[in-house]
């Protein structure tokens, strides 16, 4: 790749340990009054179902319970949601890794500046001691973005390792080859899009589901189309990959549909097929009308 996937200069590592906030006894610090989830969603640009999903995964600080299904939130939750978004967008960190490092990041005082400037003091040591699954996941996320942006031929293992922050020699602990991580990146679209789809409210019409799925698949369209073109060329290494991805996506779509039970099975498959075909439309451009 001629350019980095994310053109962001990493701040110099500080010799001083970052200052940490004092949360007495580790207890939650309640903001005066608090506010409902609708306000939290508006302030952070995060969907309400996504907030509930993060709370269920244990990513957010404890909220104040008013009833079994009503909670009050405060500034800690605003900061946590902003950090989660930054970690996912700028660092390509999976939710499992974010859950491990977020509590320490929330304790850091950044004096009103960008927290990203001193994150390395917490994130790099965490990544150094990460489990193999976390490191593998980081490589897959990096590969998914790289192959979608540049295509298979323009990406090499050294680029992926540099972006993922691991030594090149460590790559082969997790993948046998560039081809192997390409296939893993393609299959990972099911998980990343599935997680997003799982956060949507149920009761979607077929048309709504197609629109949502196509929007989510958009950034990964070049990767998926490259896999599909390989199947059309009868490349043995990608045989059946598109069908497996489609089946996996349909499994996530089905519970969100207004259609229920067995009747939802063909609808979910049509949603996936329509969304995948829809990814080709920008490339087709304006189609000339057929002669009368």
C-alpha cells in the first residue's frame, strides 16, 4: 500500500505515567440529576439499541436504575461512548479488546485535550499482553479494511503487521499466508455487520432491512466483490465463501424482520441477495432506457 490506512500520526510516548482520576473506592460517580437514554443517544450520536447493547456487554459504567427498564446516565457514559467510537474507528479495536482497556482509559485525566494523545500509554501495554484471540482479531480488522480499500494485489503482510502494531514474524502464528487472512477478512464481514444488525430494533420490513444491510455492507463492498469475482473465475480457494457469508448474514437479518417464524427464512435470504446486488449499482451508473 502506498499510503497508510489511517493517516494519523501517533503521539510521542510520554515518559511520565498519565494522571488518573480519583474515583473513590472505584465507586461510580453520579452526575447531579442524570439524564435518560434518549439524551445520551442525542449527545453522542449513538443509537439507543447500541447503547443498550454496550451496557449488556459490560462496556459502560453502571447506570442509575429508576425501574427495571429505566436508567439515568451521566457524563461518564458520554465519555465512554465517545471513547468506544474512537477506539473502533481509529484503532480498529474489537469490542472484546475495548472492554479490557476502557476502564483504564476512563481514569486518565486529559486536561480537556484529546484523550487519543495519551492513549498509547495504556493501549500499547495492553496490546502487548493481549491474548492470541485479541491479536488475531486486530489483524483481521486491519486486513478487512486494507483489502477493501486497496484490493488483494496491493496489500502485503508487512503492511498489515505495521497497521496492526505487531512484528511481521508474529503474523505466521495466526495465519499461514496472505491468502488465509484474506479469506478470514471476508468471513469476518458476517460478524461485524451481524453485530450492527443485531443492534437494530425488530419489526423491519423487507425494504427497510435491505436498505440497512446495504448501508452496513457498503465499506466492505470491494472486498466482497473481489471474493465473488474469484468464484466466477472458479478459484478453488474462494469456492463457497460468498454463499457462506450470505447464509451468515441472513441468520442475523431474520430475527429483526416483521415476518416471523419459518416465513422469515426466504425473506431474510431475499434481503441479503438484494443488498449484495445493490452494491453493484454504483458501478453500473445510469442505465440507458430500453428502446420503446
